[in-house]
């Protein structure tokens, strides 16, 4: 008997036993659905992390000098070690900047939540940053209105701010904010620019910021005297960036008086090194995302096996008839195997469809991004087929081994 | 002068002609000639019922030529069905040898038996044994499916077989949409579709009323006349009377094996 005949036969049986087939499918469908959904969401978060999150946070060909990593899942002891590290200072930044090649851009930055208010809205604690150097060029920031803070204003510590879109609408509703006063930590600043819309990551708005000069009074509010959160350095090429990173490492090691045997007590993160943290989490998520559906699939396999055993005993006479007119062991084996496999592939296909719908729904209703990976669809279908074969083997071989005379006598 | 095969074995119970006696008593393992569809020598079938041995067949000798129409009779439990199962290659004997078309079936494994059933045997059962969820046409096609016949040819041959039993207008009906007689005709069409060398029927009219039985017996008669070898189990003498030869079993052995005329004369049917 040919495969096509076996598949046709399987569909015929499924058509006749719709309700039973539906329940048979459920386990596999649910398993594959969650497999697809979880993998899609993890994949979506991954590509998001790589393309948006870290790029927005750090930028290409850029590294950031900090006391400790900006994102991590540090252990208690690591954390304690980090807290003992010396902080980065303006003096560090000055020396680092002097050591950099002329093509390099650099900035210093310190941020904290500061009370912000205007005449038009109640005060609120929001993130304010005190910056210097090539901050706006490194961030590629452009204005929607007004202008950026000039190098002179940065150097002089002029009381001017560039604000994000959300700050503009919150504190200057239906008003043109340019030229108006925004109070940051009690000090009045003139709004000279509103930045172009930055969007959001994981549902967190990136348009909620206030930027002033590191030489302005804001600096004293975000960090103790002489200290900064970190420094960013951007170069035209990746190679130049890694070279510069080595230069900066030596400058900092000397300034921190580290002996050759001592490890660095600061970090210089690139977007790749920040992603290592994500890679670790992603691995764990994928494992969890595979184990849970696997349980559903095992249940699905047991259900299919059980249904097929029932089918074999219900159809004993049919098997007897088929054997009497010439079905061989492998014909009957193939019939039930193909039936089980067809069932579970249909279940898997429905699961793929539902999984895609589920992940798109999650993506639409929550900040979690989802992107359906083609490999997960293929895997879902193959897993479905595998479950069918595994679940079908035992019932099918029982059917195929039946003695035709005994089978013909069955009711 | 008639041929030697036509000389009756006068007065002997068992085999109906000397030729048949010769062929079954020939040296064990000796392949019979081409004329012989079935040759069974000392066919024995025992069932082990947990220590107790049930002897369903106790050394049956039988030889059947191509184109014969044979009825097998006997009281209940005499071993008719057991013999049919052996002849139909559904079962293998505990002892003795069975030749079908010059092939030694008694030594074959399950897959070889399945192949023989597919190619050489057409079964007609008392309970029809059609697949309930399949159309008449699909039921008739089934032996061709297992014979590896391509779909188009399969359909053509199945339609021809259904036409030959007068059911062309019922080919898409399911068994439960057909009368008993029609079901049995579908079963006959299925049995014939692979052009088997023997048509085996176990109580083919057992579930039918007398009018329908007569119809079905007519079909058998025509088939036999057209040269189909037919072997039929029945316990009704008037049904057996349609056959050209009647074999009577008792207690797992051949009690008598006669031409129909002689059987009729002896039993008064
Ligand atoms: N599978 C089996 N296991 C044990 N004994 C069996 C089996 N099949 C048949 N027998 C026994 O073998 C003997 C012959 O049985 P068989 O079915 O061949 O009789 P039969 O002539 O067809 O009878 P009936 O006219 O009632 O159908 C009986 O005694 C029966 O009990
Ligand atoms: Mg019987």
C-alpha cells in the first residue's frame, strides 16, 4: 500500500470521527502553540535587544566607561565588590579625553530623578541628566523644535535645557515650550530645544528626559562634587573603537593605581558586551519555553497513544477484514502510524497557527515584542510528526500483529 | 473411454476419484501438477487450550482441480471453518502439507500468506465483512490497494467487478445503505476483483432469506460455469446441491467426498 493511500485513509477516518479527533489533537495543539508563542516572544525580545535596546542605550562603535555594568544579573558577592570600586570622576574624564585620538567623540553623563516643575503643571520626579562633551552627537539627537545646547553653553554651564517630547507636553500643555522656564531641582532653566521623538523600549518611554550642562547647578543634584556616572566614547570604526578602549583602559588602570595582577575595577561596555547578559537570560527563557510545551506534548502523545489503542480495539474486525484480503504486517502498521502522525501533524499545524495568533496578540496587548521565527514553525510541525510516530508505534504494531482469524471474529 | 480422472473411486469413502487419491497419497513433499488448485495431505489443526488439545482437523486429505465447484458440509464443530481458514491461507496447519497452485503454503510466513490471500483467494463471509464506513466501490477496490495496483486501474477494475454483480448503480452506497443480498454481492465483487484462483465462501447465504439466497446461489452458479473455482461451506443440503461435488466432514475428518449426483442419491436431497 502506498503512502498516499495511507494518508487518504487517515483523513477518511478523521472525517468520520471528528469529535474524537478533536480531543486527540488538543494536547499536541496546545504544546506546539506554546512552543511557537514562547519562542516567538523570546526571539522578538532578542532581536529587539540587539537592534533597538542596546543600540539606543549605548550605540554603535561606542563604549561606555562605568564603575560597573549597566545591565546585569550580578550575584551578591559581585555586587559587593562593585560597590567598593572607586567612582569615575571629572578628572578621569579629562585625562581620558586627552588620550583619545582626534576622531573620537566623548561625553560625560550623570543622571538622577529630580523634581521638575513649571508654571503649567505640578512638580514631578523625573530623570534629569547633566552632560558635557559631544553628548548630542554621540546620541545622534536632533531637535523637533528650537536648538541643542551649544558647546559654549555646556562649558559655561548656562541655565538652558533640552527636553523630551513627553516633558514638553506634560509641563507645557498646548504651549510652545521654547523660551519658557522649566524648574529643575528648584532652579529655573530656559527650554531651548525639544528633542525629536525617541519612541519606547519595553513600553518605557524614551521621551521623558531633561538635559542640562554638567557645569550647570544640576550637576550638584545628580552626583557629589567631582563625580560622574560614566563616560561615553564613540569612534568612526569598530577597530578604532577597540583601540581607543585599550588606551582608555591603560589610562584608567594607571589612575586607579592597579598592579598588573589586579583586574580592572571599572567596565567599558560595548553594545555586544551589554548583550552577553541578555544572551544568558535568553538561553534560560528558551529552555523554559521548551520544557513547558514539552510537557504538553508528552501529554498529547499519551492521549494519542490511548486514542489509537481504543481505535485499534474498536476496529479489530476491520483489521481482520483488511488482513483477510491481503494487508501485510507493514500495511496495517503504516495505516495506524500514518493515522496517528496525520492527526498530530494536523494538531501541530493548528498549534502553529494559534501560536502565531497568540504571540501577535501578546505583542499587540503588551510591550513585549514578538517575531515568529521560521525555524520554530518547522520545528513545531516536525515535533508534531515525531509525537505522532512515537505515540503511534505501539498501537500500530499491536494492530499489525493481530491474528486475522481472531480479528475477524471480533464484534 | 473417459479419462482416468473421471473414474470414480467406487465404494471408497473420502476421495471422489482415483486420480485424487493418487495425488494426495503421493510422496510427501511432491508438488502436484498444474491442474490441481488445492492439494492437502494429512491436514491437521490442533488448538492448545491451556493444556487441553482440541483437534479441529485430524488428517484431512483433499484435492481440488481448477474450475471445480465444491461444497463442504458437516455438522457444527466438524471443522468446516477451520478447513476454510487453512485453504484460505488465514491459518497454517499444525501438521500435514497444503499446496495451492503448486506452492507449498504450509511453510509460508505471515507476509507470504498475506500475499497469497491477496492474489489467489477471494473470500465471501456469512457476515459479509465489508468495511462499514467505506463505499461499495472502495470496499471492492481494497484488495487492489494491497496488491499495489495504481489508483486509476483500481477504480476501473472495481467498477467492472461491481457491474458484473449488477451493482453499478450502488457503487457510492455504504454497506448500511444496502440490502443483505446487495452486501453479499459487493463482497463477491470484492472477492473477484483480483481474479483469484479460488473463491472461498463460508456459509454465504447463512444471513440471507430464501429468495436472496437463491439469487446469490445463482451468482455462484454463473461464476462456476464461467470457470471460476468455487469452494463453499454450508450446512444446508439444498445449498450444497448447487455444487458439483460435496465433501462431508465429521469430527475433523473427511467422511465422504462425492459427485453431487451420488451425494444426492445417497442422502435423498
Ligand atoms: N480458535 C480456536 N480455539 C480453540 N478451539 C477452536 C478454535 N477454533 C475452532 N475450534 C474448535 O475446533 C472445532 C471445529 O471448529 P470449526 O469452527 O471449524 O467448526 P465448524 O464446522 O465451522 O462449525 P460451525 O458449523 O458451527 O461453524 C470445534 O470443536 C471448535 O470448538
Ligand atoms: Mg463454521
